[in-house]
């Protein structure tokens, strides 16, 4: 075995191990009404590993684009901002939920109907792509 092939094998094993450290639970989106152009998505990410990771982006065919957002209240004003990623510390769970960090499906191609489901891909800095099925509630 050459040094190059050993390096490739180690890289493949480290990628597989990192993937195994990320668990995505309960991915769902809220149902939308006809004409609504954006929808919210929520989930929990558990990092069971010893190294931190970061959710960089999400993609889904139901929308023209998908963004990671945070929401906060400034007095009586709701402020929603796009973020460039979401840290997932080692050994911890991060919840994307209404009123906090969440996913925005922008430019919906059709309304999201309760009971439907669609595929999405979460891209992590270390774990790479993680495919999930998002249910609509």
C-alpha cells in the first residue's frame, strides 16, 4: 500500500466517523397557504462526537433557495436574520425551532401541505452531506 493510498483511506475513514457523529432528529416544516412564498423548517441536530461541527447550508427542491435564520424579539419587533452557519458543539444538541434558529424555504414552488414530505440535504463542515426527509405539519 502506498503512502498516497493510506492517506486516502484515512481521509475516507475520518469522513465516515464524522458523519456517524451527527444525528438529525424530527425534521419538519410548517404547512403554508396558497400564495405564501416562504416556509419555516425545524429539526434537532445531535453531535455525539468529540469534535465540534457546523451546519453550513440546507438544500431542498421545494424552494428556489434555502437559508439558515435566527429570530429574536427587540421590544415588540420581531427580527429575523440570515446566518452563515450554525455551530453544533461536541457532545451537544442544537434545536432549530420556532422563535429561534430555523430554516427558511424561500421562493416555494408550491404550498407545503400537511401530511406531505420532501427530501432535503444538510451540509456540515466536517460531517459533509446528511440527507433527511422533512415532514410537513
